[in-house]
C-alpha cells in the first residue's frame, strides 16, 4: 500500500477516509473529456475508494467496481445520487470528486514508482571541464 496520506472527505453529513484503488480501476479514471465525464469519473473514484465500513452518503451504495464495469456509466449513477441526496452545492461536491480522482491515481502508484520518478526527475549533473 502506498505511503501517501489518504484524504478524508465529507459528503453531506458522512465523513470517510478514502481507501486505495486497484491500479486497473485507477487507469480508467484518467481520461480527458467533458465536465460531465469528469464528474462521473470523480464519483466512480469516490465509490471505489469509499470504505465499506462507512455509510455511503446516498440511500443506495453502488455495487463494487469490477473489470467489466462501465466506469463512466457507473460513476454517473453514483454522481446523480450523491448530488441529489447529499445536499451539497455542486462546486463543493465537484471539489471532493476531484480529490477522489487524484487520490485514486496516487493510491495505485507504488512507492518504488514514486522513488523512480523522483530519481528520474533530478536535474542533470553538470559536466566539469
């Protein structure tokens, strides 16, 4: 499990610390597209990372994600319920969904991958002469 600190979010009156997302699922959350897709994928990320031990902030918790799940459609259903039932302003919910997408991407990256990227991103050593 990555050592990145998981975000804690509050949707409506329910608070949860997000859980890591499987890499294969996280890869489906990185598409560029219209705002509606971003909201749907953000809601999908939130559901994927939402702990099973914490109540979901809508009446029905979406079924767990599987490889065969159409992530955009699944997330769109979750978004509709969250927006209607959480009582949150769209801008506030959007911020949480964005945080969930970012967390999903980060939680799927291993510490070794982070270290390799840090090593790779160091400035080149100047050649003396």
